[in-house]
């Protein structure tokens, strides 16, 4: 199938990825737009992981106030350059993450911020819940770790299913943004305020 400039432009508009990458993905997908998007997401996530260690000192602080003015969130979203931070797309990402925090009430940004004493307490609770099932120790350990991962998806922002698209996590949303902006992006911190709490 012949890949036209219109097809490449449409893919670029839908994904925010560079023209050459879009053309290559369409060629590999035989002109199938959805398959090309999937290929770009896979490539983008791979590229994003390479950028994750880079320093982020620019960014924005964004606020979300829920209708009724009884719930609000402040979030600091960082990136590498002020050029990226000033774009409407970056500001919108920060706002969407703040809205997600309002809806999902995470306790931590990521797993590595969970204090060791909290991890140990959770492990003990899960162990007590399943110790009498008569399973071998290795199976019990795997069950406990599985329950711990489930708990992370409830309390860690990056592991929570994104409220606007539950098929991906907030962490995956950020990785997609990293591949679009071609620089590291991370949530540094957030604060969630609810009237009376």
C-alpha cells in the first residue's frame, strides 16, 4: 500500500510523533492507521524509558478545583525545558493529572516513595490474611507480592488506572507524554485538599 503525505500527517496529528517516525510506522503497518499507532506507542514507551533518568528542573504548578469548591488539588509537573513547560499541551497534561488526583486520591507519587515501614505493615497484613490457606511458602510470597502490587495501584499515582482512560495507568500517560515532548517528565509532588479534612 502506498503511504501518502495525508496519512502521515493524520498519524502525526493523532500521536504527536515526528513525521519520519510516523511514515516508518505506517510502512511497517502496511498503511493500517491503528496498527501504526500501536507500533508508535511501543516505540514511544521504549524511548521514554531512556529519558526517565534525565534531570527535570522546569515545569508548572497546576490546580484543579472540583465543582462546588469543596475539593482541590495542586500538582507540580516537571520537564527538562521551559519551552515544553510553556506549551498548552503540557499545561493540559498537568491539569488532567491534577483532576485525576482529585478523583482517585493517591497517597504517593510512585512506589519508591512508599516508606519501608508502610511496606512491611502491608506485607504483614496480607500474610496474616492468607497464612492459613495451607499453601507453600513460595506461593504465599507470590500472593503477598501480588496483593502488594494491587495496593500500589490504589495508593500510588503512577500505578493508578488513569480516570479518563482506565486501560492505561498514569505512569503510562506520562511515558506517552515523554515520547511526544522528547524529554523527561515527572510529577514531583502534589497536595489534595478536601473541605473538613
